C-alpha cells in the first residue's frame, strides 16, 4: 500500500463530522481486501475485523474532519454558519470552504465587529449569490462544508487539510494491510463524530467490548517558535500518549508500546497533551472500562487547512500498530 497515495486520496475527500459517507466508502473499499469482515454500525462507524483467537484488540482512528454547518441565509445571499468541531475563529477570515455539492465560498467578516472580540456571529460565507433566493437554490440550512486545502509534499513533510485524522486512518489501514496473521482478535475501527465529542468511538467500543484499545490520532508539537512547552517534535518518531485532557493512559498498554518500539527499533517519543483529547477518552470509559492507550502523529497547525506532518513519523506509527497487533498480550 502506497502511504502517500492513500494520504492524498483521503485528505482530499470532504467529510465533516456527521457527514462521513464519502470517506467511509473509500476506506471500506480498501479495508475489504485485508480482513475477514467489514461492517458499518448504526452510528456510521466502519469496522474491519481480522479474526483471531487471542485478546480482543481495538485500534481506532476517526474519519471525520472539522468544518462548518449552515444556519441561515440573509437577504443579500450571505450565508451564516456555526462550527462543526473546534475552529480557530480569528484565523477563519478569507479562507475558502467547499460544500458537499461542490459549491465553494469565501469566509468574510463584519470588520467593525470582528476586530473587537472575534465571534462566529460576525462571520459569513460568500458564494457569489445575488440574493437570498439565489443562495438558497444552491445551499440549504444544515448543509456542511469543509476547508479547502490541497495536498503538498515538501521533502519528508506533508501539508494538507484533514491530516487530522486521515493520517491516523492511513496508519491503521496500512497496518491492517501488512498483518498476515496475528494471535489476537483484531478490530480496526474508523470512527465518526470525534470532532464533536468522541461519539462514534463510544458506541463502537460498547459493541466490540475490547480487552485492549489503542486510539491513533494527531497531536500538537512543541518545535515551532513560541510554541507551548511540549516534548513532541515532528520527525522524531511515533508519539506514545501518556495523557491528554480526556484520559490518563493505561500504564500496561503504555509499557507494552515502549517495549515494542525498543524491540523493533521504532523511533518514539512520549506525549502529554494539555489541551484536547482523542477517541481514547471515550473508549476507556466504556462499560466497566477498557485498558486504553494512544499513538499520536506529531502534527503542526492542527485544525487549519494547512496541517503538516512527517511521512517518517506516519510510517513509524504504522510499524508500532503492526507490532502491537502481532504480539501475544
């Protein structure tokens, strides 16, 4: 499996939270080649099951991306919207968005109000419509859009929209393709609605009842000018999660990750993320609790149309997932 190709394909598919159909269909077509069964649950999570007789292990990566949802259209045809996931409001002005039907627009601001205390209520989307009637022929209340951001490779680094978390999806999909046999019962779950509250992971874990779970997602870095203090750098290997705001990772799972990385020569670093969380936060609280850890891909400029990650870090995360899936727990 060509990691760069699959990353390019997946990042350029538009699937905001709650509207994951397009990305799910792409992943389903690929995953069916490498597992015993693929199914979609009521929430829309896609699960690829590779049957085995050992521990029941769940790997999870969310398919959805941040975006916007239409709330109203004014008389002049300007579209008002709300957030789908966490948006950096001051940085939204002049960005382009693309709706599911292909219509593109530009985010504008009521400048006199926006300069004081930036708020979504001071922003609008301009699709070039002459008036409300013309706009409503193209866009309706409840339509979602994602940010426009092409795929660029610069050396070993990738710049694109939606690396959060198509990079994580690529990691577990490629690991699935490379695992020929395993002593464990493996579930590779591509979850929905992570950006709006880890919702898909919660229901998937309740259904699967894993004994061990690992969430694969992106994480911030501390290697840019004036960045918050954080011992994670892009290009320095897979990040083994210690904690974030949603979870204190299980010490056994973390230890096995570190031992696996050392044994197989996989570069790794330890991650403590003080702002934000991942699907791990929902999974570890399911039913009577699940021993849960996290593997993170160091990524700069998260929740922007120009997220940046290192291809070697992504490949090292693949190797770590493969190692965890293939060993006796």
